[in-house]
């Protein structure tokens, strides 16, 4: 009977991605709700409200961060960095770049039912980074 119940005792979360303390590279983004995110491709890490202002000067830049304390819910999802140390600019790899190459003459125009000056200025800054 013990062998029969053993598979039921192993949590399914054992196969999910664990986001713990360590080094993370990504772009610092402050969204329209003034939350801070370290964005790295398909992964993102939230930065705690208590420590996010230390990253304000890196907004829009790719950095390397040593996350000293990270919280992640039991049902794995994105992590919350509560203590960190900025190590400097993110390393550039030949096969992967945080900022993609944009073909000359490419223009992105977004129209929507919103009038959010903070969001629009953020989009303009992001597009300027690509040029």
C-alpha cells in the first residue's frame, strides 16, 4: 500500500522552474503601475516595492543582478527579488542579444483606445533604445 500512495505524495511542483537566489541578467522595466520587473526573454522577476528604487537609474538597461533573497510561491511562477546587488551591465553573448537588431526604416505604430501619457512616453523610450 505504501508503494501505491508514494506517487500521490510527490508534489507536481517538483518539475516546475525554481527561481532562487543567484545571478540574473535582464532589462529593468518600470511598468505603467510603477512596478519594477527584471525582464529576460520568457522569464521575468519582480523586484520588491521596498528595494525597487535602487534600480530606477537602470531603467531600460540590460544589467546583471545578484539576487540575494528571492521569494517564490509554492505554486511556482515568477519570483520576487527582495534583496539584490547590481553587478554591472549584462554580458553580451554572440547568439543572444537583449536588444534586437532593427532593420533600417522599420517603424512601429500602435493605435489603441487609450490616452496614457506615462505609457506612451515609455514606448517612445523603448523605441529610441532600438535605434
